[in-house]
C-alpha cells in the first residue's frame, strides 16, 4: 500500500467515519514530505473554525496510525 493509500485508509476507515455521518467528507489530495493535504466537503467545508477543529483532531490520530505524516493540512 502506498503512503497516500495508507493515509486514505486511516482517515476514512479508522479515524473519521463519523464525518460521513454528518454529511461531510474528506479527500486525500497529496502526501509528500510528511504533509498530507486534504479537502473537506459537505458540512465542514464552509466554516474555518470547524475546519481547524476537525483537522487538529484528525491530525493527532493520523500521526498515531501513519507516523510518516507530521502535518495534516486542509486545502480549498
């Protein structure tokens, strides 16, 4: 499994399935140099405060599952 696939699996299956229940989604765009770039969609996409809260909590859990990722960043 590639690093991007591992990040996608960790986020979508192990860490953030509850996001899907709220009508939100997460798309992994790129993983390079220890940075995973993701795009949030749905309910979470329009609120900067929500984005920071979601990213911060997801980032902590992602580091535990995929230690090669140091930073999780949300991009528009």
